[in-house]
């Protein structure tokens, strides 16, 4: 069993979910590419540490999503907007069985039964979850809306105001061992 103490979410991260070890500690089960492994930290801690490495934090990412989206519960999180890495939760984020899916890796979903779906992801993974197709699609759509809002904001042209060259020229006068000030 591959167990790591440190890991950052990246473009190959398909999902994170909580899993208790034999001592009752909440760890993260990660599917990344074709691998699956455990991290000795909760999913929220893994997300928080990734965001901190990118100049943000979990609370800030949640506040940003709440600001950019209409009021809703269980907001998606933008982890790395430049790389298109957004995560959306399937349940309350405090629930250990919540799954954080990466938006870019969710390919299709198929209803299996009443309130149960299969989520087909990149790298050929199939994840069976207890959730209605409608509820999952609503959460996925919120993540798409967040991605669109951030993309639009990143593509917004920036306006710069260049001031004409003004100011002072300061130079040292070696003969008098002092500085002279000239207006430009």
C-alpha cells in the first residue's frame, strides 16, 4: 500500500476522499492518473496545503467561489485556475465520505439505480457513488460556472496608465561630496 505524508494536488489528480486508517485517523485516498494512494492527512488539509503553495488558502478559495457564484451550499474550489484545476464536493465538506472530484477529469455519468450513479473519469476509472444524477450534475455545473467566471476574469484586458517622464535626477557631485538635485 502506497502511503505518503505529503502531496500536492496537480493536473493528474482525479479525486480525493476521506478514508479512516486502522487507528481511526482520517487520511486521504487520492486517485492520480492510474495510481491510487493514501496521504496521512485529511482531504481538506491536502487541499489547504496545495492552495498555500499557490498563494491562497481554503477559506479564501471558498469565499471567492461564494462571491463569484450565486448563493449555494458546498461550493466548488478553484485550486489552480491557470491549469484549470477545480474541485467540487459531492457531500458536505466535513463529511469523511465526501469525494472531491476534479472537474477536468469527470467525463460522463451513468445512473445505476435510484440515487446511485457511476462517474466515469479520465484514466479509465469508474466511481460508484450514492447520489442522484441531477444532484451530481448541479454540483458539476457550479464548478463549470466558477471556471467560466475565473477564465473571463483572467482574460480581461488590463489597463495601465503610463505617466510622462517627470521627476528628479539625483547625482553625486564628487568634488563637493554631496548630491545635487535637478528637475527633469
